[in-house]
């Protein structure tokens, strides 16, 4: 069936310009194509015609070849300098007067018509141009829709609230699909967060621009969308599914101004898939934030438990060895100061803090006679005393949170020359934290009063550290510690606050 039937008064949306220096010819063309429903303007002067085409919206130019003052090919040349889209059909009086085929190609002329008193062939040519124009418009609309989608989606992905996202999605779709209205219906069943108590009675969360769809309509859609992908309904409605994990989890319906076109259905399908990801991403992000909050809370409780265990164990150590009370605190403090001076991270410093506090916890297992003996220890007693580092490691290993400090406590009496205990490790074999504690432990032992001797004094203690470089102590760490000791004011202040 011919598309443009000759019915008076019926118009289509396509415009023709007819240019011929013969007014009878332009009038005939105008009358003929108007009857087919086209909008037709006529012009007999080539220059005026070019200006009208520059200013107006024409789809097709019917153009006489032989004219004065310029011929058809020159007219086309000028038009092509500013308009590439216009479809041009060249009319000529006689075959022999036609321009060469090369000119027709070069100027991008779509058709060629030899004038006669019948216009059937010309009409066919015009219709074929109209088909191409329609396809071109579809492609342009499609591209425009895709561009709008590409520009909007990153913005929508950045939105946080579901309400806000749904509203934006809907407004975008109605906009680029030339819609009268639309809705976005999401099944509560698939929305895992913030469901109202009565969600089963009202199974859809509906956002709408214009009228909302009824529950029956939505229920019927579910089945059809599973089978058909995109559904077209009465009154220019098109509906695409919102998908979650390969199931239909909602619908996006748009009512277009005119009969929905192929490109509109396709664009809605693409957009609904983008909308699905945006919605479910936002939901997962929200769930993640909530779960993360719960984890932080659980971590806080764990941390509090840990601190309680630390406090309880410190009380235990302090009760056992009353004369060295404060020693563990100071060893812990000096060790952390050394670590900070070395630029170590917070985890490292925290390990040293706790390891410093408990480095001597194994002394719980040493008998009071040995621990509190005023005179020198016998070899046997000393051997028993030396077991405290391995014993301490064993005690701490029973508590999960203390695992990281177990090897440190075990090695705090090792020496870099390999003559320490319990394993006779050397240099780098000894954990760095244990080498640090060794320096801090020795210095504090020498500068505090013990049952069996008084403080050696700071000067003597420092010279002992220097003498032990590379034998008992890691040389580099002794240097770092001596640097730390330079800042006497801070040390005095901090040590005083430890005794409070
Ligand atoms: Fe010790």
C-alpha cells in the first residue's frame, strides 16, 4: 500500500522545496505533492531558494537542472557547503541535457528525474527519500537518547537515597523518550532494606509522573515481561523490566506522546537495565554501610574486652613482683618511643606497647624464694629464672589477641651475638620488637633500684648500653634510644605520669 495517499487535507511532517525557473512547473509540482500531504514551498529564483533553504527546515529539494542565472549543479554546490542532510532530486528536460554522473555523485544528489507529464516516478523517488529520512531520524533520535542516558547515569550513580534515584530515573526516561508520564514500580520482595511492615499487602513501591498503575496491571505485567522482554500496551504505554539477579524485580513504564517507535522501545530497554544496576548498587552500598557499622560496633566491644584482659594481667604481674612495679610500664614506654623515633606504624607501636607490658609475665612461674632473693642467685636458681621468657610466651599464647606478641616476649632476652636465651638467636633472627625491648629493659633495670642493688645511675647505664653494642644489643637501636634519651624534659614528664 502507498504510504502517502492522495487525500486532500491530510498532511505529513515532511517539507519539500521545489525550485525551477519555470513558474508553471513549480506550480504543478506544488499542487501534485500537496495532494499527497506534503508541505511544499516553491521558488523560481535560485539565489532566493538557497537562502530559504539556509533559513528553513526542508527535507527534500526538487531542483531543475537548466536554469538562469546559475544551473542546478551550482545551486547544489552552494547548498552542500552548509547543509549535508538535505535530500536532492534533480529534474531535467531531456536526457542529453543531464549533468554527468560524476557530478551527481560528487554533489551527493539522491535522485534524477526526467521531466514528463506524469509524476508517478518522481513520487516514488520522493517516497524512497522519505524512507531514508525516517531511518536517519530514527538513528538520530537513538543517538540522542543514548547520549542523554550516558550523561545522566553517572550523576544518578552518585545519588544516595532510593527515592531520589527512582525520581531521577523516571524524570530522565520521560524526558528522552518524549513521554507524557511514567512510573517506576519496584517489588518490595526484592528490596532488602527499609521495607515497611505492611509490604506484603502493598507489594510494590511505586513512583509515578502522572497516574499510578493499578495493582492488577502490575501483576499482569510480571508474567508478560518474563516472556516478552519489553511490552507495548494500549494508549502508547511501553514497559520494560527492572532486573535483579536475573529476575523481574520491578517495572519501568513510559507513556509516549505518539505511537511508540522502535527506537523508543529499544532505548527504554537499555535504560531499564542501567536503572536496575543503579538501584541495586545503591541498595547494596546502603547494606554495606549498615553492616560496616555493625562490624565497627563489634570491633569496639572486642577492643574493650581486650583492654580488660590487658588490665587484669597487668594487675597479676604487679601483684607478683611488687619491687619491679612500674618497670613494665617504663619498658613499654621506652620501647614505643624507640619505635616512633624509627617511624614505625601504629600497629607496630601497639604491639610493642603490649609486649613491653607483659615481657616479664613468665615470672609468675618463678618461685618467690628466687624472685625475692636479696643475694646473688645460684646457677640453678638463675637457670630457673631464665625460663621466664619461654614461660611468658606460653602463657600469652593461650589468648588469641596476644598471638602477635608471643614471639616478642619469648625473644626479649636474646642477644645479637647469639649468647642470649631461650633459643640463642642472632641479629635479624631476633624479632625487631624483641631487640627494641631488650635495650629498653636493660636500661630501665640499670636505672632503677632493685632489691639486690641500687640504681647504677644514668651515665653508667648509657656506657653499659654503648659497651653492649653489637654483642648484647642491636647497635642501631642503641643509637636511636640514646637520641630518645636526649629529650629529657618530655621523658621526665611522661615517666612521672606513668607513676600516677
Ligand atoms: Fe625479662
